[in-house]
């Protein structure tokens, strides 16, 4: 049985330092919800408040309509997966996975069935009798996942579960986690600082910075329509350029670009967030920003160019690799045009996305 | 690698150390074995037969077993909860308590025995107080009870320090994982924490077991009719009437065999149950509320009071006025004056002998640690095992072995200062070797290889690169060795002469003679030296603990 989770005006302090000032968040039933943010922004802290390992200095947390602030971790019916797996080193795989059920005094027969089933699902059936020290990192993580899920928790909480694995295994495991979560439909809060991982697994992502939620959205929206400059720069790569606006025209380094929407009239100095793929590059002067190739990186599908603009700023441009033509050599003069309809325009403090509202 | 070099100076260190162990440890123990089967000069097992024929003798085995097992169990039952409480619950003054625990462990056990006699003995102050005011008689402190109380309180810190160390390696995520699945409180302790620290508990228990088995002073003072094996060995070997060297040797051989088997069994169990743990986030010390908090505080405070009480009381009595042998009303420094005039030379002896032994210990420990860690081979394995032997061989047995082996030319050492230094060095070397090995395991070999690749020779590399990195570990082991040399009694009581009498021996003999004032003054001075040593050590290293 899955639950909705509601965080209402959450306040967290360690001593006198406020780590989370006032956070509200609604997580839907069965959702794979990710907390994403730079290290130290309070993701773990928030997760552990939901788990019951951190005190709550203010606000309320609800599972469905039940206030859980004062329940002990054991009473919340949660499954928890830790960064370092936290497999009990003195128990074999079966005993580790059975641990939660044994505590609930489930009959032995039932435990056996449930554990065997889950071991099969996470594909570690064959290691049932092994001791944890004889398992690889990935296998240990599967044990941890099985142990958390077998108790049929209302909520699955995972704190950077993949950060101790190598790159290849990380991709395998995140697919496994996503698959299992979908199969069971458990409401899941997943913590990571790896944006690609977050994009890959999440239904929705909350971007956090300094204990404050910057944006909650589906991955596509987070990437394409970031609420503010922090989100734009944290998710994916982007070039930030200062520009002036007047009506439908953006003025950059003296070049003018027309723009489909009308921005609020009080804004004249703005910041543009232009993704590398939102530039069009050409070595013929068809207008646009003038620049010089510094170097290029060929990555198969795409080619990355690093270009110095006339004002000295360096930008990154991505182009779909072409067949039969050589890459632009360093020092080549190029002209850049901009996909003005898709770029994001922020006020000069970077706090508000001006291009979101359309005609304000 | 360095090993392939033709001229490896460490080869000579290995041979040299093995020869030293062969001559000064194996040869004496073998002499003992030979002596045990040569009663009256001809081959036979009558010494062993004599032991089993008479209850007066074999009864000591039963007593020793009783003492050893009871002490081990009580120590574990007391120390584990204290370590758990101090590592998980916020206790007021806990850093002071930790230092007091350390202090309570570094005095000679028999001083505890004699302090408890002063307090609870037939004419002890507490006994008299209860008798005179309430006409209640307090429990008898002599015999088994007394030995049990004294040794448990004395040895508890060993297990405490072991377990504390282990608890710090338990990652809090394990605890949280278990709590999130509804396993809390005592259940958590039994199912998760207990099994994880079991290997450490066993290691600590083994140490306690060996100490309790070997302790001589405590049963001698407080045991009265309750005779244990070390007492038997001592009296058989030393006393004018019962003197029977072969018999004492036979008993010694049996004890060593027994201790060795216990040691091996423990090693086997511990090996099977050892888990590799690395703690990212150690368990947190939390503030408890309500009755749990009160009980935790009470438990720790009562324990530490009992543990430190003997030393405090001894220090107190050292300032009492005496008249002849008895304490009278009023305070004075009489006892100190008496101590300096009567046995002042023992203070000088202690420093000369202990410092000499310590110098040998430090040099050997560094060299042996280096070859066992950096040059693993069959030979260094043998060396490793040899260095463990003194853990198993009780002091009184080592004393007899040395006397048996070195009582005639060319190695006539009995009654010399050398034999005293030798026994100190052999018995207390393992502490420093252990800590030196531990730190060397943490020093990356890469820096040595870098130095060699840059053209530094082996010796230079060792002196300039390895040794400086090892020093903190060597130092903490050396402090332990030093403190335990100061309180060594069971071997030195057999080996000393008037010219080589140490403070600990002087205290013991003064207690036996009933000169409690002098004994108190001397042991206060000893406590003072201990405290100063620890303070210097803490200051030098910036630590607050002495890991064992
Ligand atoms: N037990 C603690 N005591 C004091 N400060 C803490 C504690 N745990 C975390 N913090 C602080 O709270 C902030 C958020 O930490 P955390 O939630 O671990 O961040 P994240 O998981 O996002 O990297 C950090 O600044 C961290 O230093
Ligand atoms: Mg974190």
C-alpha cells in the first residue's frame, strides 16, 4: 500500500544553524520522487526527517493523512536503502533480507516465500547463503534493496544508493531500481547529487539549494524551463550571457536578435541561459555573434566547440556531427546564431525566468 | 620490490630477533619442561603424579579455574554495558570518567586487594563502622569473593577499552537500518551490536583470562586459604620448607599448556567471526531522558567510584599519622619520610631497571614490527608467534624459567639486575610490538619505495621515512609497557634481591609486614608517577585515550 507524503512548513536546525528554513512539498502516491541538489544542501537531512532519524524542529510530515512527526522509525513502515548499503556483516544474504519480517514475527513459512520471491526479483537468488563480505558492491546494493522492499513498506527512502558503485554498474543498478519501484508502485524518495541519474529514474525532481526548494517538476520541464538561473546552471550545461532587451529584440555584444515573446517592459538588463545545442554555428557570415574557435571535441554523435566571443567570453556549442566535413580548426572565425524561441531569459539577479510567462 | 635486493639488512634483524627469543624465552621454557620430567635428577613423571595425588595441590587448579572464569565473565558483563553506555548515551563528566577508568587499570592489582582489606577486611573501616553503629556484619571480603571483586574491578578497563574501540567502528547506518525495521533497544543490542563486537569482546576476554590466571599478588594477599596456581608455584619454588623445583616446573608446564590451548581456541573463534567494518559515520552519542538516563548515570558512577576507591583510599591513608604499624588520628608526612628512608633505593631502582627495559623494548619492538609487517615469511611468522608467547606465559612461570635456565655459567644471571631487566623486557614487549605493527599497517609502503627509488639506502629510508611515521604508535605502546613494568610483581618477586628491589616489590613486602603507612606512601608515589606519565603522553600526542 502506497501513500501520499506531505511536508508542511518543515524547519530543521542543528543547534542554532538553520539547515532547512521552511520547506513544503507534496509527493504523490506511487511516485518516484528525487531530491537533487549540490552536496550539503540538506537532502539527506530532509530524507532522514521522513525516516525518523532526525528531529523535526518545526512543521509537519504526513503519510496520507497521518501525522508521523512523533512516530519512531520502526513505526513508520518505511524501507530504507543507505549509501554504504548497511548490510549486516554477520548475517548471510537470506537473513539480512528476512530481518525486517523476522522482527514483525511473520510466520517462518511466509518469510521464506517472501524472501525467495524478492531475491528472485532483484536477481540475487543464487547468493542466498553467502556472507556479505563475499558479495560485490552491486550485489550488496541489491541485497539492501531487497531488504528494504520485502517488508512491503509504504515509503521507500534511498540516500545516494549508487554513489559507491562504478559508472557502468551505476547505470545497471539505476535501471533495476526504477524497474522494481515501478513494479511495486511504492512511493519513493530518492536522494542524489547526480543530475543524469535523477533525470533517468525520476517521475518528478525537486531541485534544492541551501535547504530551499528551487523547482519541482518533471525532468523535461526542469531542463527546458528552469525556474531560475541556479536550476538552469545546475541541470545540464549552459552558457550564461548578459544581454539588453527592448521590446522584441535582444541585444548581445551589439548584435540584435528578434524574439517571439514580449518581456516585461521594466526589464532592460537580463541574463540569457543558452544551452550549447541552442546555438547555430557557421563559418560564413550570416549575421550573429562573431567568435573564434578555441578547440573542439569530437564525441561521435555530437561535436563540441569551445568558442571565444568578441568580448572575450568563452561559450560552448554543440552540433550534431556531420559526415564528410572536417571539424572547424582552432582559430577559425565563426558566427553564432541563437534559437531564441527556446532559450531562457532571467532577470539580472537570475531569480526569475522572464521567458516563462509569455506575454506579461 | 625491496625484497629482491641482495644485501637486505632486515635479514639480520630477523635472525637476531629469533636468536634473542630462542635464548631468552624458548630456552628457559624448555629448561622448565626438562626440569619437570627430571624430579630428583632422573627421568620420570612423579612431579606430575604428586600434583594429582593430593587435593592440596590439584585443588588449586579448581580454584584457579573458578577465579579465572568468574573474573572473565564478570568483567565482560560489567565492561560491555559501560562501554556501550559511554559510547551511545551522553554521560556528564564522561571524559573525566574515561581517564579515571584508565587510571584504575594501571595500578598493581594487589594494591586494590590491600585497599579493600583496609576498607572491608576484619578490622577495615567500613566493617568497623557498620559493626559499631548498626551491629551489622558486612560480607566477608577474604577468599574467593575478594579475589573476584578486586580482579574484576582491576581488569574491567581492558575489556572496556577494547569494546569502546570496536563500537567506534560500527557504522550508525547499521543501527539505523535495524531501527527502521523495528528492531530497537535490547533486541538491537543482542541481534546487531553484540554479534558485531563479539570478536573484540573475545579478544578482551582472553586478555582478562590470562591476567586473572597469572595474577599472584591478589590471591596472596586477600585469598587467605583460597590458593590459586600462581600462589602454589611461588610457594613451592621459593619457600624453605616446601621447596621442590621440579614440582613447580611441572605445574608451570601444565599451566602453559592450558593457557596455550585457551589462546588457540579463542583465536579460532575470533578468526571465524571477524567482520571487516569501516565506519563512515560512527554511532552518535545521544542525550537520553527520564529513567533510562538516570539508570545509565547511576551505573557508570557507581562503577567508577568502586574502581577508583582503592587508590583514593590508599592515597588518603598515606597522609595519616602512624604510631608503629597502626594509623592514628591526625595527618602527617611520616609515612613518606619512612618510605624514603627505609626503601628509598627502590624508587631509584625502579627507574633504572624500568628505563633500561623500556629502551630494549622500544628498539626491539620497532625492528620486530618492521620485519613482521614488511617482510612476511615463514621466519617472521615464527617471530610473530614468539612475540605472542609472553601474553600466555604467566609472570611467575617466566620467573622460574629464567631462574632455572640462567643459574649457572656461562649465563649466570640469577640475582643480577640483568635478569630483572630481561624479565621486564620480555613480559612487556608485546604491548609496544602490537601498537608498532598496528601503525605500520597504516603507513603506506609507497613512501618507502619512493625514497628508495630516489636513491636513499635501506637504512636511510628507514630512519628518515618509516621511523618518523611509526613513532606515535611506538610511543603509545611504550607508555603501556612502561606503566605495566612499574606494577610488575609476579616475575620480579622471584628474581629480585635487596639491591634490585623495585617500588612495587617494596609495597608488596611492606604490606605483608603490616607496614601499611609506608606501603601507602610508596603506592601513592607510584600513582603519582603514573598520572604524570599519562599527562605527558596526552600532552605530547594531543590524545585523550590510550588504546590497548
Ligand atoms: N549532525 C549534524 N550536525 C550539524 N550539522 C549537520 C549535521 N548533519 C548535517 N549537517 C549540516 O547540514 C547541512 C545539510 O547536510 P546534508 O543534509 O547532509 O546535505 P546533503 O545530503 O544534501 O549533502 C550541511 O551543511 C551539513 O554540514
Ligand atoms: Mg547526503
